C-alpha cells in the first residue's frame, strides 16, 4: 500500500467528504474556481428573455434547464411548425443505476414541464402534450409531442422565472424553518396530472420512518457495485472536464471548503471515487442529512407506465419550481424507490398497491442557492 493511497483514504475519511455533498450543498464557503457565467457551459441560466431565439429554440432551452438524473441531460428535441417532438436519448443513461429508464423518463417529464411553462410565457394559449405509447419509448425513446396553438401578443406564468433559479440542494436543511401548510396545499392543488399523487410525510413519526428507510436504501445501493459504478461514470473530477463536457455532477456546485476542491482538482482519481472509503462517506452523508429534513414527499402513480413516469417528472418539476420561488431546496433520492426491499417498505407506509409505482422520494426544506450546473449547447440536443 503506497503513502499516496493512505493519504487519500485519510483525507476522504477525516474531511467527511461525500459524493452527495459534492453534487450539491449550499453555495458560499469557497472562492476557488467559481463559475464564470459568461462561459458557454452556463450561459442559458441567464436567458430569462428570448434574446433573439425563435420561439421553439427558447422553449427547448427552458426544457434543458430542468433537472435530470446525475445531470445526464438525456433529451433530444425536434422542433417543427406548431410542435416540438421530444425524445429520450438512451445513450445518456445511468446504466445499471437506471436499468428500466425510470429516472430518465422522469427527467423527460421535468423538461416537458419547463417547456409548457415557457410556451405559456411566450403567449401560447393552447399548449398540450400528446404522449406516445409506452412501446415507442422502449424502442427509440420517443416520448410525444408538445403542440403549440393560438399565440397572442403577450403571455405570463407565475413560475417562469423559477426555471432560472431552480436547483437540487443535497445539503442539510434548516429544521427551525417549518414548511407551512399553505405551501403544501398549493402544490397539491397544482397537481392536474392523470394517475399522479403526492404523499407528504409531515409528522415526526412519519419522518423518522422515512429517514430509517432512506438510510437502509443507501446501504443497499452502495452494496450493489454495478449500480454505484455506473452512476459514478457521470462524476466530473476537474472543472475543465466539467465545463468541457457540460454534463454530469461535480464538487463545484457544493459549498465544500477550498482545500477539498483543491484536492479534487489536483489529486483525486477515478480510483478514489470508487473506493470503499468513498462509499462509506456516502453512507455517512445520508446518515447526516436525512434527519435534517423538515418535509418529505413521495410522488407515485396508480399504474406503472412510461407515460406516468413522465407525468411524475412533471409533478417533480412543479415541486422544484414552487419551492425555488419560495426559497426552499429540493433533493430527490432515487435509492429508496429503486431498491426493492425499501420500495416495499415505502409501499406499506403509503398504502400504494402493487399496480402502482413509487416514482420519487424527495426532501424539501429551507436552503441557500448553489453554483449553477453546466448545460449542453442547444446544437447537441436539437435534431
């Protein structure tokens, strides 16, 4: 065993660094290598107006600012007169970490929700999504078509600006700031999606059960080496790699101290990311932040289908945008619904039958904003 290996292990162990913390957290502590938002990798976050884009380009751009699993941005768009066709790009999957494209389909739904909001903002009065059959999604990734009709000279949507501030925040949340019931009610009232529901876990007893299930799920996930490694393929170690590839997750959207960012920039290797010590620290991260969650929610469907997964993603994006508007953070956790044992436990807790599907468990609470994540150029996603 080399001294270099020992130093890496000690570093990871004693700093408490976790992949969850790397991918997000509150923005603030470090001034090392902060993002230059004039760089093309970040530029779309600043485009709250069309800036010379066509309607279709602007709508697609807003779609690309949606969350996706590990920031894979697994989408393609084909604009045509009065319609934008939406495809899932299966080449950008998480592999063993998403074998049935469940997470990918939800990411497509998040993008779809942003696109509908952008179209309404541009003045389209009749914006409808026409889904394709499940078999088509399985074959070539075609999700359906967003149809745009009847444009007026002006439009508006209360959540449009939230598209440009929405972020995944994986840090601990402020337990002294309770989420008011009227916020929860507003989100529930916005749910006009077929077969989609949200179960809220508000009481201390319910939250404790969800925390226990989440802790168990992360351990089951970590023990599945193929799932873990396929997910980690999307981790970008260096800022240059992050900004050049313009996808994936990175430490640079976290509030990690400057010395940790320095370590990843100059020392860390792929071997470190897949080490047992790093896996242990990921477990430690969940053990720390899960209890520091004032509100948990679970999005589920009555019937398992790819279309319902897309609708579930739309609902998740509604949560993201409403939360961002009110200064709250959101963090989806896929492991509790991906691992069968913990999925069964959540089903018992929510009384969801076997025909239904648990889609997304998420944390919600008061949190600060982060450095923005990178985004692919429109030329890479428009076909």
